């Protein structure tokens, strides 16, 4: 703030314009005893086949890892690409997976989708 002569809200606003974000998108997992390992499918009609949060993160990693510039497991699964990045993690308190997507300066179809 001292170096740029801007308020905190101005600095945050600039970062938000440079890196448009989806906000947190939550998908509920419903237990499915017929799926191996306790399994789950995403609520809301779209299926996240192949199990609970751990299995879903592993599937997503398998789909995107080879194209990613970097991968991090600090808080779930974070993958970075040239023009965008995402973090996918399971909730510790609810049967949910949580997705956050950010792009570099171009609001995409993810912008403002935090439901």
C-alpha cells in the first residue's frame, strides 16, 4: 500500500481483475453402497462416478496432470496451466468436493459461478 499509494481495496480489486475467479463451487457427494470403496456420486444430476472425494481427485489428476505446468497437494489438488489454474479438494466436514478456478485476465465461463 505504501509502495503503490493505493488502498487495500484498490490493490485487491486489481488482483481480481487480473485473475478472474469462479468462487467456490461445491458438489455434494451422496453415498452409494454399490460403488466399490463406499463410493459417491455428485448431487444435482451430474454424476462424479468412481467413488468419494479421494477417488474423484485421483481421477481428475489423471485427466489433467500431463498438461499442467505445476501440481501441488497442499490443500487437495491444485493444477496450474498457462492461462488458468484450479484447486479441487474434499471437504473435511461435509460430503462435498470444492472447486475453485482462476484464469489469467480473461473472465471465462467459470467467472462468478460459486454455487
